[in-house]
C-alpha cells in the first residue's frame, strides 16, 4: 500500500477548510489543516507534498510562507488561494515560488488539477506573470480606459485613484 499524498491547508475560514478537507480526503489526500496562526517551522514540519495557502490568513499573509516552504521542501506543490485576488499579488506569489494562484470560490476540479501539478493558468495569465508589477499596472489601466472609451474620470473612479494621478500615469511611457 502506498502512502497518500499529504496536503496542508492554511486558511482561517473554518467552514471552507472543513469542506475542503472532507472532499480532498475523499479524493485520496491525507489532509492537515491550520486555521489559527502558524509558524514557518510548523508548516515545514508537516512535510506535506502540497500546500494550499490562503493569501490573507488571520493577521498573517500566506505569501510569507512561500519562500521558506520552497527552500525547505523544493519538490512540494505550493498553491495560493485567495478571495482578494489582484494581478500584483499573483505576480508576487509566483515570483516567490508558488506553483499556482487560485481565487475563491474555486471550482473543485480546478483545485484538483492544480494540486496534481496541471497548469490552470490561461495564456493571458502566464503572459501577465512575466511582466513587472509596473507593466501589469500599465496594462490594467489601459484595458480599463479602453473599456470606458477613454473616459479618464470614470476610469479613475473604477481604479480607486484620483483623476490627476491617473492622468500623470497616462502621460508616462509604458514601462
């Protein structure tokens, strides 16, 4: 009999972790769950094959664990899971060593694919991850501006920035 792959879930949403643990156990994973603040050493000590890390975990950030886990367990699969996704945080997670970045609510089949090591990123997302954060911001601003037919005031409102700040950013060349 072979050992089941060990999965460590780090998320402060207790209801979500219970559902995930039950469903993943039914899909032949041995699951360890942390719903309270945890240390890097505690996570490394689990010696898990896969880690499912919440981006905003209580007062901690799942990003904080990516690099130490990657260094200590280079073969482990590290998947970020968040309800607060942004292109910049996805870029940061991948640059730190995460293997994938999923948003809540996640489709369970997509989660299983990601944990199995299958690429769940679209071609556009892969291209985005190769850009610097400044380039990603520039592309996002241009996309939103185009969607609103060049209306700077409306674009600034949607992006949550002052109109003058947006105008200054638009005057600069693409990074």
